């Protein structure tokens, strides 16, 4: 699915940086040749929208085939960092969630402020190809900082290898 641009009060917000794309991850080999993983990446509208609130203007509504949400300018601005963050997952720490998906945290400097930018994703194998779906990406607000899952690390290449080879990923307790 390609995202259509968003228009608000005469301004145009391009979303093409969140269109589906392919990444190749190369896991360095230990005494053997590196492993290559080709992954199709798709982004959800949760990367640039938020839950609707009664006070939202209808002009802020953005819909896909499943839901309508409110365009979020802060999420939108941060979403430009997503392709680079996703490309570098092999060098980042990833964590389990309680919903059988994973997340990574990017500490980002936005307008002089440090924020926790949480990126939630799952990886599945379809027709011998790996697909990553970015479920959501948003700055964690301080009111909900304690709602975060306990962080149990998992290496990104472990996720890719296990999904590709139909191996179960053990969730920590």
C-alpha cells in the first residue's frame, strides 16, 4: 500500500518515505560467509497518526482500509527517521513485547529535546520471503512511561533467522 499525501490548511505532507520498500540485512559471519536476509518492509498509519479524540478537527482525519485516525504532526516529523532506523536494526538493540512482536527505542533529538521514540514491529514469512510490518512508532510521553513492557533483549538477526527457518522464538517470562 502506498500512502497518499495528507493535506491540511493548504499544506502538503508527503508520506512516500513510508511506502513499502525492500531492505537487505547482512549478518557478519563468524568464520563463514555472511548471511543475507531480504525483507519487505511495510509501515502502518500508526507511524504518523494517533487515536481519534472528540476534540479533533475532521480535517485531521486520515483513513486506510481498516480505520480512521487523527494525523499527528510530531509522529509525522519523526517518521522521516524510520527508514534509516529500520535499515540499521542489525546494529540496534531490540526487545520482546507481551504481544509476540518486538520493539526498538531510538533516542532522538527533536527540536533540542531528547525523546524515546518507540518502534513496534513484527516479522513474518510469506512465500519464502520475510515481511516486516511496522505496527507503530511514536514518542513515549512521560504520562505513560511506566506502561512500557519490561525490556528483554533479543538480537535482530535471531528474529530474522528464526522466522525464516520456522523456528519458534522463545519469549522470556
